[in-house]
């Protein structure tokens, strides 16, 4: 899907957020995580105890597996994930043991037993923080519990400075098909001031090793609008990214959630505005990057991604997440979705490990979305890809989204963010660059209040 270049809207849209202030901007799930509660955990436990077909009208629902590796060499100032930089080797090994114990419990439950994952995702933190021996121990154990012989994609996040040719070969040997390199930027000063552990020389070395080894897909991550970013430095970073010819590129716009180091600095200084680029600038920089990649044949496939060959490059994990797949998530603070129920594990390291070692599932909170919220969830997440097929949605849910969402769609059309569609409900490039703020038009009123997480 190629989206048209951004053009100014002639209709009156609501005032844009200008300054970057604290809080979550990007929509990753629905309803917001703040509505998932500890008192709903028994609903999740009941779902696990039942066969999938008794709870889900689609018994062939795809199963995916997410594994959270929370260790890092250094915590980035903009990081809002649960990560640890202070764990020794015995604690790391204890955590890997806990992951396998947790997975073993799930593998014995009726909702999971006998099923095989179609995709596997290692996120963090820094999965590449682990040694080759640790990676082999973990993945061999995972494959014994839930065989990977039907897996179509294995994604592995990596920090360039942790990669050697030996480790990259181990990562490839364990079955990884999509290596995602957290490059973020190519300027060493920008990397340093934002708390990144790696530098540009490590990027070049790691990327060359990865290409030589022959990963089927290499993705690189970039972030637009980091601390002390400039127009010139961003253009240089985009040029270097284009020169690498990666299979895909994920470009994020810098946000500053409350649990980041940047926000703590803001709070200490009594500041409301983050020391990063404003939203208009970030959108313009992402649009510039998209246009530069399009010049050499890439295709924009979502609000955050460009791919070199859409026929070959797939994001199976993202597709599963956006279309209601069961995602079995293990590890501290990880969140998943099984048999119609959202869930998230304990947020802290020791409570997670202690619960698993006590033979318990380490689930901290859960939520069972009713039918209308499942509909909203899949629609808004798929709209992040740029377009939704009304026919396919009606076939799956029984209701045409053009009728279900007549009012918010009319609003987006009035603002100039919808393309002329027919079956395809699509957004313009201008809309795609700010899609996350537009998605709130589809939220239930009660879900548009308070913090997202």
C-alpha cells in the first residue's frame, strides 16, 4: 500500500498538540492498559482452563509467543519498558529458568495444550544481551514445550553493541528470521545524549555481520525527534539508513511517557515540555524519511514502517497482534491475549520470579473486552496500517465498520484525513503521520480519560 505524500488539510481539524509533553501518545492496545485490573485475573484463569473453541468462535485462532528479555547494558533516557541493568549472571540464569517454568504451566493448560505457535517474538530490554549459551538454553527449552515446526516468523530485537559474529550466528541458528536492530540514530552525540549504549561504528559492524550471515529479513529502528536532534542530523541519519538498504525500517516519533528518565528530569526541574522536537517537526521528519525511501522503491506500509519488497517482507507478529491472534506472553511485565482475555504479568523482577518458582502464574492484571471493544480494538489497530477493508470486517464481525463508526469516520473525512474509498477505509499520508491521535475518535468515552497505561 502506497500512501500519497502529505498535503495540508483544507478542513478544520482540532488543534494539534504542539509541544511534546509527558504521557503515552502511541496506541498499542485497546482498551487502554489502565483499565486492566487485578480483580479480573480470575477471568483469565477460567479462560485458560477451557478449550479454545468453547470461548472463541474462531477455533483456528493463530497462536503466537512473545518472550520478554528485560536486561540491558544501559537504560536509555527515553525507555519506558521494564528493563534491568544490575542483574548478575546467576539472576539472569534464574530468570531464564523462570521463563521456561512459566511456559511449562501454560503448555499444560487446555487453552494452550497441543497448539503450535505461528510466530515467535523476543523483545526487551535487549534479547541480544544474552550469551549464545544462554540463548540456546532458552530456545531449546521453549521448543520442547511448544514446538516451532509450524513457526513462520521469529523476530529478535538486538542492540548493535551487543552483537559479535559468533552471537549473530547463534541467533540465526536458533531460527530467527527477522533481526530487528535498534539503531535509533547514526550520530554518536545524539546516541550518547539520549543514553544509548552503542555507537555508529558498532552499527556498521553489526549490520555487515548480519548481512553476511544471511538473515531473511533485517529491520532497523529509527527515532525522529530525539534530544538535541536537528534537521541536518536527521537528514544525515536518513541518508545513511537508505544506503544500508535494509529490508524494512521502523520509524518512531519520540514520546516521553511518565516512567522515562527524560520525564524524571522534567519533573525535577518543574518543566512541562520535554526537551525534544515538537509534534509537527517529528511528523515532518518522518514524512521526509518516507519520501526518501520511496525514491528508491520502498513502500510505506503503516504509520511507522517502510519495506523494500512488500511481497517478501512480512510483519507476522504485528499482523497477529492487530487481527486478534492469541499471543502467549511470558516474562516480567509482558502482556498478552489468550481466549478473548487481555493479561499482563507482574511489573517487578522479584515478584515475577517468586510467583513462578512457587508454581503460580505471575499474572498481575487482566481484562475481558466485550464484543464491541474487540471490534474497536481490531479496527483501530488495523487502521494504523493505513487502510481497512470494510468487506473483510463485516465478514468477521457481522457489522460494516462504515455503519459501526459512521460518526468518527465522518469526522475524519471532514478533517481531510480519509481517502475516497469504497470498500477500503483509508487514511491520507497526513492522517497516517498522526494516526495515533486520530484513533481516539473511535474510543468509548470512558476510555478517553486518564492515563493510557
